[in-house]
């Protein structure tokens, strides 16, 4: 859960900043590169829902 929310989310924010830098450099005509993928991490709500679903699925599977 730490990786899903923290590390990957931070990576997405860094990718956004790098894309802005690359866009500035591109418009100045120096280089042309592909943009980085920005939507990498999960929001806190998605992590909590994943936790709840994981527990629910485990309980249903164990009950059978």
C-alpha cells in the first residue's frame, strides 16, 4: 500500500514536472523527446478501497 500510494504517486508528480521542463526545452527548439507517463500512483481513496476489497475477498474465499 505504501508503494501504491507514496512512491508511485511521487513518481507521477516528478514526471509531470519533467514533462513541463521538456515542453519548455522543446519550444525553444533544442530537442524533441517523448513525454513521460504521469498517472502512475493511486490516490488514498483507491488504496483504502483496495484494502477493503482484498480483505472482503479473502474472507469470502476462506469461508468456502
